[in-house]
C-alpha cells in the first residue's frame, strides 16, 4: 500500500479521474490489471485536519509493472504526478493471508 500527499486543490481532479476509470475506461482498466497480474486496485482519499491524502493498493500474485505503451497507463501516471507530492513511507507490521 502507498499513502500519497495530495497537492492542495487537486483532490477533485483525482475524484474525477476515479469516476472516469470506473465508467468510460473500466474495460481497459480491467485489461491492464490482468496484464499486471493484479486482481484488484484501489485508491481512497481521506482527510486529516485540512490536508488530503490518498491510499492506493494493488492485490495479486507476482504483480508486474504497468505497460507504458498503453495510453491509459501513461495518463494514470500523469494524473498521479499532477495531483500528488509523493508518498509517505509505511512500515509493514503484519500482513496475513488465509
């Protein structure tokens, strides 16, 4: 999982991008997940005091990097770069699977 600092005023850009991924780009987004050996990807926005953050994760076995020949993947990276200030380091305390 990654935690992102969202640049001030960019939370709505991320919300709009998420809506597009869930509607007009949904089929292609699912194809990219299959290519990456991912079964699920999510991005949540949350707020602490007056600052916004994002939490993102991909699930699956042997996940491989995104195919940057796909325009959707390039656009996704551009949006994240435009809207976030980088990631916050997380420490993995435990991670249990059945």
